[in-house]
C-alpha cells in the first residue's frame, strides 16, 4: 500500500517544489457490485453479498479507505452499486469530503450497477460531462468527462491551457465468441462519440484517457483495435512491455476461475490521432470474421503514409503547440498480479486496481 501511494505523493510534491510540471494520477478499479459478489459459491450460488449489509458495507468502507489513502487525481470505478442509496450516499460523502466531484451513471434497464468518475477539485475544472448509452444486449454505458487542469502548462515564459477527455466504461463480458463483435462495436461507439464531441465543440485534438474494465485481454480484438487507433496501454508503457507480453500481468479472476488482464488505462496523445476510424473499424471486423487480426506495424505504416499525404504542402508556420502526457509509473494492487499470479487471500474485489502516474509534456503538431 505504501509503495503505491508514497511514490505517487512524493513525485507530485517533488515536482511542485522544484517548480516543474506537477504529475497527475489516475485509478481504475472494478469494485465488484454486491449484487454480483457470490458468497459460499460451492454451497449456494444464489447467495449474494447484497443480502448482508454488514459484509458489503465493511468491504466498501475498505475500498474507500484505500482510494482516499492513495488520493488519485482521477478515480474511475466500475460495478458501482448505484441501485443502493445508502452505498451511493457513502461514496458521495466520503469522496466529497475529500475534495472530489463525482459523476455517476447507471446501466440501462435497471441493472443495478453502473459507473462512477471522481476528480479532485483542486486539480481540475470540469468543462463538460456526457453520458453514452450503448443500448445493446449488454445494457452497458460509458461516461465522458471533459476537464481542464487547474495548473496550466508553463513553457518558455508562456502558459498553455491543458485539457483532457476522460472516458470510463465497462464492456460486455465475452460469454461466448458471438459477443466479440458486440464488444468491438461498443469500443467503436466510444471512439465515434469522442470524435463527434470534439467536432461539435470545435476542439483541437486533446489527450484522451480511456479507463475501465474492458473484459478482454491483450490477445483480443478490442485491444488490437485500440492499438490501431494510436492508443497505448499505460501499464505496459510504464513497464516497457510489448504487445506479445500478455502473460506477464493479470488484473481479474472471473467467475469461471480464470485469471486475465482486462483492466486498462489507455492513453492517446494529440500527435498520435488516427483520422481513419471507419477504415480501422472495417479492418477489425474483417479480421474478426477471417479469424485473424491485421498486422499492427503494417497498419501503422499505412496510417503514417496517409497522414504524410494529408500534411503535404504545409509549412513550419502551421506548427501548433499542444499538451500531452508521458507515463511516469504504473502499478497494480495486489502486487502479486504484476507477476501473473492471483493471491487467494485478496478479498477487496475480483479485480485488481490500476494506478498510473502521468506527467504533462509539450507536443508540436503540424
């Protein structure tokens, strides 16, 4: 516990003291809604934690203790039991008292759980908040939060306003292979929505953080689709893992007893935007039905060529300064999952929580 929190706190404090750009931290955590948490699985699978207030209350108090101890700048939670007023009030009060502003979104068709985004008011000004309902068989939803950092990026005696688009979501569980296309389409809807939002608000490309439980590993179609769009997995970037290092960490033990890496904080910087979302979507669907995924390196090369053609004729006077982020550090808790193991004594959730530290950087876009 101390390693995660003290590292983050020390880095932020040091950067402020040295008059450098302060870092921000982001946590994503599926906290396992009590309506889904099974008790005494071997004897009675219908017995859920939601039937025992003392159990779910104590566990969620411990979750909040951890979150408030670590004090991430951004907190994204999935399987938040939004259907229980007492639990909602608990999170609202404790997070609110700690200086967070909270946004909650319930899944469609009264499923009982949903999403929560909380951001520290001392770090961010909220510009806008939007909700996305997929309206598909999984009743899944996504949140889009547009924020501006309270501290502008200082460079060469000038200040640049720093804004971020934060997405929180929880994709459909792949109960069978027929749902792979649904999950892929959910991600496409998110990217399409973010793209439309930026066009509607006439925004310049902003850094995008996609947080949540993606219910799919680095071997899956969703992962490769996001990679084709320029997103990087923050945890893998921090540890210099490649796309082939799928076995080196896990973040979830599902109801079937399988362990896998499904919780990600994806980062897309303004200079990595791909302009051909529909093309990449078509390639992804084609690759799915052919039971193969396009070669990412070749895809990146094609996109680079298209971007170069698009930029032909531009001159240096059209350079534009903007702000992005570099990944400074990323940790998973409990620590055993960073070695691909799931500890039997871990009871906080059936997911690990991922915490990433980001540092602002200046980016020149042509």
